[in-house]
C-alpha cells in the first residue's frame, strides 16, 4: 500500500511568488493535472501545501502543511507527508510537473525492493529528479533529525540513506516542470 503526495508547499519564487499548483494550464490548475496522473498510481493521495489550504482542499484530498516552519523546501513537504501517510511507502511528485509518468510509482516500487533501498529516485540520463521519489515511511525519524539540525538540501539527506536511482530515459519529457510564467505560457499554448 502506497500513499502519494503532491508537493505544493513552495513559494513559487521563480514564478513571481505565486502559488504554482493553482496556476492554470490549459484551463485547469496544475495540481489537478498532477493528481490525475499520480492518483491512480497510489492508494491514498495527499497534497502538501502551506498557503491557500482551502483552495487545495477543494480538490478532494487531505491537505497537509509543513510541520517545519518558514517554507523549508521539499524535504519539509516529504516530512509532512511521511507524518500524515496511512501507508508504509510514500511517493512524491511536484505540483509543477503536470506530465509525470503514469508508471512512475510502479517502476520506483520495483527498484526500491529489488535494491533493498530506503528510497528510489527517478533519473533521466545523468539528471536525478529528487522530488520524484518513493520513500519508506520508516525513515521519518531520520528525516526529522536532519531537518531539526538545520538540514534542507535534498541531496545531502539522500547521501545518508540507501538510495537507488531509476532510469526514466524513455520518458524524459514527462519530467519537464513549469517554473516561470514564460514556461507556463509555452506549455499552455501546447508548444
């Protein structure tokens, strides 16, 4: 059994400090595109958000804010998800990647158990995508300690775990994310 979380807890600095997950892409908020793709792959779906909680709640999934203050980044979102998840595995995807693979979780799951890892991370060619991961919930105390010690960098925390990278070279375009208004306009027009 797997819980999924859409990471929508950031400040959207590169998009002008607006809530990226609620920005419309082809007539729908980006978070709805991610939910449509991630939801069928998991047994429970959560949204990690730190602002506009009521708007996120209208999508019909539990909304879990960070427990670590001051918009501490994706690890704080993972921490919130691991704390709230009903299942022993947690899959994450960011709210700004509306085209994520529909086989993301199954491929991460197979690799996680084949490699006896704590965490499986998607990779395209030589580029890891640390916010696309499948994580064992049992790492929560370790993550809590890392965050309480001031750690914020995903790669530094991953370096302390048994991590397996999973190649998605065949679906590299699925990991495109939308960080700026220009990128949103380009994807919105279908280019």
